C-alpha cells in the first residue's frame, strides 16, 4: 500500500485506460440525466462533497507523512503541502458550498473552468500512478480527486447551477493568484514546484522555458508567465461551455 519504488508505472495501464473511458463517458451522461435536480439539492450535495474532500485530503497527508517519517525521509515539504493548483478544488469547493455572494461566484467560476480542465487532465495524466500501483490508496486518491474535479465542473455547468459567462475567466484567476502568494515564497525558499510556478516539471515547452530563464537568473519571469497561462486556459473552457450552451439553445428552439 505504501509508495513503491522500482515498480513499473501503472500510468496508461489497461485499468487506467478503462478508468479514463468510464469517467469521460459517465460524467457527461450522468450530468445530463441529473441536470433537472433542484438547486437546493445540488447545494446540499456540494456541502457533503466539500466535507468529504477536506477529510480525504487530511487522510492523504497523514498517510504519506507517516510512511515518509517512519522510513527516515522526514516530512515531504516539497510535495505534501496542499498548495498545488489542484488543491484549489478543495478550497473553492468549500467556499462554493458554504458562502454566498461574490465569494461563492468566484469559487464556482474556478470549479467550472480551471478546476474542470485540470481535473480532466489529471484524470488522463494521473501522475500518482508513477508512484503508486493502481490498486492502492495513493492511486485511488489521485484518480478520485481529479475525476471529482472534472465531474464537479461539468455537472455544475450542465445542470445550470453555474451559467457560463465571460466573467468566469478573471474570476477563476482570483483563487489562483491568492494561492500563488503562498506557493511562490515556498517554491523559492525550498526549491519546490508548487503550482508548477518554479520549474513546470513534466510540462512540455514550459519546463524548457523555465530551465532557460533560470540559467540566466530570470526564473521570476517564468513564474509570471506560468501564472498568467491560467487565463487563456480559463478562457478556453469558458468558450467551449458557451458554445455548447448556444448549440443546445438552438436545438431546443427547433424542437419547440
């Protein structure tokens, strides 16, 4: 069950591919089937999911910390702190479930744009499978976490709980900026790569750009570039969501 060294990665293994197919088939289908659920019930579901997400994150950090510490590695400051971009799923989910007004709207905007996109990417390229065999808690957590991110955003949009608007682009960037205020100092102090703002490890093109700028003493420029990259990503998801909404609207009118 613990982090396994020297095993053949389960990334894109048969079971992982089956999981990806099921997620990308079932999430849209179930979201369409459940799109008419009352908003009050969706709000309750968000509250329950937010509590579960927080508890599961605590379990995950505790689980990994126990192993690292008891094996003499010490606490993994460079990998276990909940200051990844994907960690924003937990924070914005809590805010979307338990707050109102502009704060809630900003949280929903993140969940339906950057959260949705990163959840989908994380489900396909599940980095946790490079460290844990598929049938372990570590793999389960990573797969569940990212597929839940994807499913939450998709359902909130399809159900109409959150209407796609161009305002979502900048609103979704607010949580990213706030978390970066913590991630950037930690990255530069410890040499970590939280939010991929330090070296963009594993990200094509960006990783090379980070190394190039760092060699010239300009890593801070890369950090700004990587941070701003979230804006076009949010714009992409928003444009797709609005496009689908427009097509569905036209089809509905034709039926009437």
